[in-house]
C-alpha cells in the first residue's frame, strides 16, 4: 500500500521497539515518519516539537512519561489541526471514549496486527474515515462521561480560590494549624474557611470533603502568577 506525495506521520511513542517496528512499516507504506522526543520534556514542549514537523497525522501513545499522559495532549494537537490516532495498550473503553471526546480520530490497540494499524494510519493520512462506526459510539460514550464529570465537579465550582487552596491542603494531609502557620493566618480563620467549604460541598467533615474531591477527580485551579 502506498500513499501519493508522501504524507508525513509523527510518532509520539516512548517504547523503542514498537516505535522502530511501526516506523519501519509506515515507511514501507510510503509515509515519511518522524519521531517526537518524549523523554525529559513537558507536554507543552512535546506539542511544540510535533508542530515543528507539521505532520499529516500524529500517532499518539497514552502512557507517556509526562504529566497527564497522552490524553492531555490530544486537545492541543487537534488545535494545530493534526489528526490524532491513539495507539495504546489500555483496554478501558471508557478511556478510549475520553480520547475520542478529546478529539482523537480513532483509538487503535497495540494488540492489533501491525498491518491493521498501518492501514488505519494510511487512511487518516488520506483524510478517509477511520473506523467511523466505532468512533461514533465512543464519541457518544465520551460525551456521557464528560457530562457526568461536569456534574460531579459542579459543587467545587462554587469554592473561592482560597477555599480551593485550603481543600487542596486538606487533601495533602495538612491540618488547620499547619495551614494557618504556612499561610500566616489565624487557625480560627482557617477553621472558618473549612466550615464554609464543607457547607458548599454538602458534607459534614474534612474527611468527607477529601473523599468527595478524590472521587470526583477534582484538582485545584493552577495558581496565577
């Protein structure tokens, strides 16, 4: 199978043997292949490096040694108008759905035959649909999961930045006295802030607040410089 005008593919994969085998197979199919640097880098640097190659398609692993893994890179890559094919060993269909919801064209399993993976990459390079039926199903599941996440996180939207910071400290194991000493405020001030955030979250104790935050997958907003 060959592709005219030699479209390009950038591999974002940290497993050297798989990267080598897939790269060789894609080159044999007529594709120009580049490899992104995935070690000792940040997600932002990785996306910038991929963008410098201007690939026709990006093949992305999920279990990358960066914060947020490969899933967190999908929106940024899609924003550059690069079709993203996720190639993963993960079997969780919910995670696959999250990938499609984030903008991936399709999710490919590392257990598939190499020829099947190459065929899917070639199709993406030719702007042909890749597993459209499965993508539609995963997209619907992804939207449902995103809606559920939004509902779980809704109570935390009412927290002020200060209350978020206090909750994050509680999640890290700090008590009111430690928070007060670190932030140079009175213990009573911290206790008042905790009382308010407990009311907003609809829980009765600090432990319940921490459990609810962890179960919802809540994380504090990044602090502004």
